[in-house]
């Protein structure tokens, strides 16, 4: 399990994924060397990774939550194939290992016709059922952290970190463009890549890199997520919750759910169910209490399907490179949500 320093470091990275070790150390009251050692250990032992992600709407992408049912003998191979694709994130094995759930990123415009969603999946052998749900609005996830992974620092420590996140450039809000592709791809691999490394990748000057980062962050086009094994926060039971809510009540219910500490992700979707959430609980009894008491008190939820998540094979970033060299069997990365 994590100690107070580990939790403080993770919370600090949620606030500013690119905060320097010196800046984090000053807030936590330890040396920069101690913070660097803890960060390296968490990278190795807890699958910790900071990733830079773009807002899908500003980047011209639509996210689809795809559910696949596959024969038991082929489910893991199909899931691993999805993990390797650059247009997927949040690949999970669920429901006894025969259901695969993944987020697919497709262009919003007509060029998305050749995407995995519409072209590749139906022709993959071993798949017996497919359903796709367009993510219409995210209430919890993305840049919004899962509360239980970001509750270690007090208000003053949070204020200091947020003030130090100012790069020195005023930042002019801008949407990602074709010229930002190399920068964004590098940050998907490692959100803490240094200015020098980003300058080499983009062939820009370090000052230009800093200015582009400030511009993209200013308008929320770029944010930083923290991938870490939620098991270290006492989570041993995970479940996807597929709910049906009357459209007139959808916004109210989803907003209420986004305040539940047990949930790391809440989104409105298309399909026979119109609201999906991910629950992170201590054990099955804890999940049962949540479903019957807190969630059960929301009478506007007409139907509920709970799908246990067995393994998370891919987390928030579509890129696999930049992961720690050794990932333990636990290897379950949860967002600072952040799931999408």
C-alpha cells in the first residue's frame, strides 16, 4: 500500500503532471532527491505514468465505448490486439473474461469511415457480439481526477502547486493543429518528457515548446492524466455500470453520480443504456453497499447492468511506449479519473 508521501506525490502529479521534483518537494517538505526516488519506485512497482492527452472535441475526435463478446478461447488474444492499436484506450476484460470493453478514438468527420469501429471489428474472428456507444458527454473522467487518488494534500499545498504550474507564458487558448502532432504524440508516451527532449522530437526551440504547451493548456485542449494501479488505494473490485435514465433526468443523475467517491468515470452515451460509470470499490461487499444504498437511492435510474472488470490491459493513453520496463501482474492502471 502507499504511504503518505506516495499519496502526496501522486496528488501533486494530478494537479500538475509536469511539476518539477523540486517544486513537489517544497510542497511535501522533503528533498527533491527523495521525490525523484519515490517517483522512480512508483513507476516500477505501481505502473505510475503521467500522460499528456488532448480534449477529443477540440482535437476533432469522437470517442466510442465498444463492447465485444468473444469466445473464451480467443478473448484475450482479441483484447491484446486492441491494446496494440494506436486508436484505442481503456481496454478491459470483463464479465468472466468473455467481454472486452475498449474506448475507440475515431475522427469526427467522414474520414472516420475506415476506423476500427466501422471496419475492422465485425470481421475479427472469435467475436460473437458487438455494441458501440458514442460518448456524448463526460461528467467525470478525463481531466477530472478520481477523488480517492487525489485527496492527500491540503488546500494550501494545492494552491501553491497550481500557482507554480504557470509556465511564465501567458498562454493563448488554441486548438491542436497538424503542426502539433509530434509534440502531442511525445506527450502521450510520457507527459513528463523534458523540454530538451520535446525540442528534439519537434525540431523546435525549447522556448517554442514551452509556448505551445502553455497555449494548448490554456484552453483545456491539453491536460495531463496519471495512470496508477488503483489496487494500491485499496481497490480490489471494479465494475462497469450501464444505466438507463429518463432523458429529462439524465443530466441531474449524472451530475449527482459525479460526486460519488466510489466512481472514477461517468458519461452519457448512445444506445439502449444512456449512462455508464466505472465503480472502484474495496471488495464485493463494498460494491453491493454502493449499488443498493447510494446508487439505489437515485430512483430515476430505471435499469442497471453491472459488469465486473477482471483486468485493465490499457489505460488512458493510446500509446504504450513510455511504460515502465517492468509491470507486475497487478498492472491495473486507473486514471486520475480518468476513464474515459
